C-alpha cells in the first residue's frame, strides 16, 4: 500500500495517479487510480465507445479525500478486446464490476458512470443494492426498451452487423485499418456523438481510442474494438424496469441530466417516480449541457456531485484532510493499528 506524502510544511499532498492492470479471463482491464489510495475509491465507468478520458475535465474538481479509479471497459481504450468470434454483452460489463471488487477485496462499491455504464449501473444497483453505497449516474436513469417488433429487428440487425465487424476484426490482424488525419478524427467523433462531445474536448476521448498509422506518418486509425458498436444491451420492458427500480432502496443515488439531452425523457418518469418514492437518498439534477455534460460542463456537474459525495462518503479525518490549514495527522501507535485494520479499503 502506498503511504501518504506530505509537503515541506507537513501538509498532506494529493497522491499522484497510478496506472493499474486488472486481469480478466479473456485478458485484462486497464485503469488509472487518481488521488487518495488509503480508502476505497469511486469506480468510474465511461459511456459507449468512449474511454476513461471522458472524466479528464471532472476529476480535478472532485473532493480530494476520495480517490477515483477510472477504467477502460473491455474493447475500449487500452483494455483487452474480446477474442475473435465472441460478441460483447451487457452481462460481460456487469461482471467487470464484480471482478474488480474481487480483485481489491471490496465488500461494497461506489460507482460513477456515464451513458451506457450508467444504464449498467442501474441494473447492478437493482441486483446488488446491498453491495453499493453510492451511485452517480450521468444522463441515464434506466435501461433501454423497445417495442417487440423493434426489438426483433434490432437483434437481427445487430447480429448481422456484428458478424461483419468480427470479420473486419480478424482482417485487422493482417492489415491496418483505414487511417485519417487527427483533424478528421476529431470531426468523426464530434459528428458521431451527435455533437455531444464539444470539438475542443474530443482530444480527451481520442487519446485512448486511436493509434498512429505505420503506413502514413501523419495519420491515425481507430484502435478500439469496432465490434463494441454492436454490443448486446440489457433490454427490458417498462414493467421490468419498474420492478428493477423498486429494489433500489436506501442507496445514495444521484442522477445528473444534461439540459440539452433527451436520454432522460418522459419514458423515464415512471422509474424516476419509483426511485423518489422508495429511496430517500435519490436525487435528480439538471445541469446545462449535452449528453456529455460532465466533459463539457465539468464545473456545473462538480457543483452537484461534490455535496453528494460529502454527504454520503465524508472524509475520514484520521487518514485524509481536504482543508489546507488542517494540521497533519499525528502517526501515533493507535493510528497505525487502525490503518492496519483498514488495509483492505
């Protein structure tokens, strides 16, 4: 375990980031642990086709007493891709959360998630409410559902497109994918996100989603797994989503909606009403911004998140301080004993 560091005045300094690699049955998941590593962190999960760079603007604004462990989901960023012939499924992503908890010996987990991962965390919270002590969801509050005919068409189309993408994945091992200039990739991401990711913030996502071409010195190609575009979602019907929501009781649950986004719409209202009725710790806030409100308006999102974190996971002053003028903790014998008891976070 990394020890705390102090500056020349004896004040506690925020610990630097630490890159981690967590083994999975098919490979590994890459993560980056920001800040305090003396207590269990918030586990941060990104949205569809994004990566941990989605949190770059928000992280410096969060309370210092809790670290944040950001990960690249399988097939995204620098994490391993699924083997050839294996499709991505929402259940695989849910298992990633459980495997990370097992890796670090966490009995409970604090989650911060955007979009696809916020949808996954809604399911996780309904399945394991007793293992979750805090959930921050950015711009999603329920699972997606379609009419039966639409769902049938979705499954057929997704399977066929996955098959094509899986063949491309196999061919990519022999031939480099198409490459583009960086400026072209910025525009692809900007337009592909329906202009949700501000053009000036595309760099945060692209950093871990592209690789430099070996053929053309000034070009790049997308390195994330294209098969993730056709992952199989965890679909429900409105009655099923309502039942899921009813199981989430006494879980601190903060939802932030981007004011310009329609991902939380009138069809979400039943789930919101159930959460408000059954969960005294449920909050819903609207912050100016798009679906990527946490990236484009990090200050506005932090103004909501920080009080929520302080209420539900306040500082343990024996191991951390957020006040600049707070005297450094004295490392007496009793403090050392308490630290040893908390060594599993």
